[in-house]
């Protein structure tokens, strides 16, 4: 005789399913806080629904499931533009990405399943620490980089973005999650009036402190101005046509009194050392416009390997180069290629690994010190910080997102430049071959924005500054602090359990003695 589910069992499954679907929706609804939608203000409250769902999960197992579903919803919406490149492996990648919110869901349940003022205070420290540690781990260069980090959603509003100068994008993420935790505690069912006041009061106080710092922060001393010209060709098929279009647009910049002309990533598909005709045309272009020319070569060199390299050209030839250090996983190389190389046959993964450079470079351009980076490297705070330590006047990224034309990817990458500028205390310029070119001053204020529909040349006046931000001086102290908070919490939890176990055993012994 076949067993049938009892009504209570069916009701339990329905509750679980409803909670997981709501978690999926809650995660997806956080994504519009990022570009291109840009509802930055939603990041200050957008995690509240998920925190409440996790706290009301009923068990640690269910809290973990809700964390997984919420993360899948978030990444599926935020990074929908890359899913088509993953082909049949997109569900697998989303499934792995979903694990990143599981620790947060578990901690939210552990701290807030029973609500008290003391637990809310703990949540204000432990929840953002958990979030930041996971963000740092998933930002490893061989995973996804610091793309989709919660703090980067605040790029549009300089006063709100200002705390990045203190602790990088990680401090912004910490503050945002702490505010969300406080608001969640204020609306949790079963919370008393005192608990609600503690949660709401802490959330408001943190928000006021963060924004207040941005409003009172003094302006940096401007040390000069650099005129940066960019060439944005759009998606031009064929290496020869792409080179010709870059040269044509560069000629339009002659006589416009700039310090440098910048082309986007992969703008030259020929190795100038092996193609004297290409080398000659690039030297002629630099002579014609009367300034240095930064091109980006994506070609097989004399070593036999393909490398993405910034070439600094003058009328006399190449005076400096920078080779990309951090490559896009699967896009520019396949990790563990002997094991995973077969993925290239089923996805858009790289058929051949690019080689990497040995270190950062400072270019001397018209008397200014320029820190070059290439595309994916724009996502890493530590690279921009190291360039600031090396004394650059501005950072400059050559990018190309023609593969994801018309998607959210353009605004997401361009917005990162505002965050990097505030972190490093240096203006930041991004020139895209096809995408969104943008520039921001050292406070994250926009100087230029040329969307993916723009094709042409432009000149940007960039005010320079040599401000040394606390983040440049201290580095990634926020992740270290967050890890310390988690470690201390773990030790405290273990100690409390040990004391309870001892008391329980002691009580049993007393009863046996009597």
C-alpha cells in the first residue's frame, strides 16, 4: 500500500517552498541597486527582506537553502549578461555562486531567530563581517574579481561613496550590511520595542556617520591638469579594419592640445615587433597628433604566447609597455586547462591561455606619472592602491566589452572607476574600444561618460591630485577586522557551549550523588 503525505507534511513543504521562492525574489531584487539600473539607495534596505527570511527559516538547514536561493537570484540578475557565454554550464556556475550567501543566511538565523537587544548588537557586527569576508574570498582573481561587491553600488553619489577612502569598497559593504541588519531587526516579528529602537537607531546612526563624513571631507589639493584623449571605435570586425578605424579617429585629434591619446583593449591584433608596417603606422600616428599614444596589443609575440599589452608610443617608437597581470577566468585562460580544457569546445572559453606580466608599471607621459591597467584589472582595489603607493598622478584603464554590447556590463565596469578613484585618491580614466568610456576625479565625481552607442574621439580635462587616503596607507584593514570579529565570535560561541556542557554535566553529577 503506497504511503501518502499527511496534510501537515504537505503544509511544511509548501512553507519551505514559499520561503525559498521569496528568497530567490529577494536576492534578485537587490541587483537593481547596481548599474545599469543604478537604484543605489536600495542597497541601504534591499537586504532586509532576505535577512528577515533567513531569521524566520525555522532551522539552520532551511536558512542555508534560503541563502543559496537568494544568491542565485542576485547573481542571475546582476550577471545575466555573461550567462549566454557559459552555455549549458550556466546553471552549474549559478549553483556554485549560490553558495556564497549560505554563510550569511546561517549567521542571520543563528543571531536573529530569537530577538533581543544583545543579539541585535551582535548582528550589527557579525553579519557585515560575514558578508565582507565572503566578498573578499569570492573576489579572488581566479574566481570573479571584485565585481558585484555591494559597496560598489554607491558609485553615483560622491558623499555616500566617500567612506571608500577610509577602508575601500569593503568598508562601504560593511556599513551597508550593518544598516540592513539594523533595519531588519526593527521589523522582525516578535521584537520588543527596545530591540526595535536599538536596530533602527543603529541603522540611522551608521547612515548619518557615513554620509556625514562625505559631506565634511575637505577637497584634495589639485596639483595640475592632464588632458587625456580617448578613441572609442565600437565593435569593428577584423583586425585590419579595427586598426584602420583607430588610426582614422586618432587623426581627428590632431591639434587638440592633449597629453596622451588612448585606445581601448585589443585595439591592435598585430605584434608591432613582427610587423614593421604596423609599428611605422603607430609611430606616424603619435607624430601626427603630437602626443604619446597608448595602444593595446593582443597578439602572439616572439615568445610564441599571446599577451595583452599596453604599448606607449612616441614618434620615435615604443618607450614603455605594461603586460596584463590578471586574466579573466575562462575568458582569457582556463584554470587547470589539462583537466578543464574541454570546456572551450562547449562554451566561449579561451581556446588558448594568455600569458601574464610580472608587475605593475608607471608610465611617464608628458611629465605625468600614469598607472596603466587593462580591463578586468579595474575590478581589483589592491592594484589601484599599489599604483597610488608608487606615486602615480592618475590611473588609466584600457577596456573592451564588445562581447557584451548593450548589456549592464558597460555601466557596471564604468561605475567601478568612481569607486577606485575614491579608494586611491587618484583620478581614474577608462577608455573602452566598445563599451562605456568614463572618467572621475579623486572624489568620484564624473568628468566624462561616453556610452556604448558612442563612436568617436574625445578629450577629457582631468584634475590631478596626490592625496594619500587612509585606505592607501592602511590597506585592507576592514577585511582583517571582519575576520577578527568572526574569529572572536567563534571563540565566544565555543566558550559558551563549553560552559553550558560543563554546567549540564555538573548538574547530572549532583543528581547522581544525591
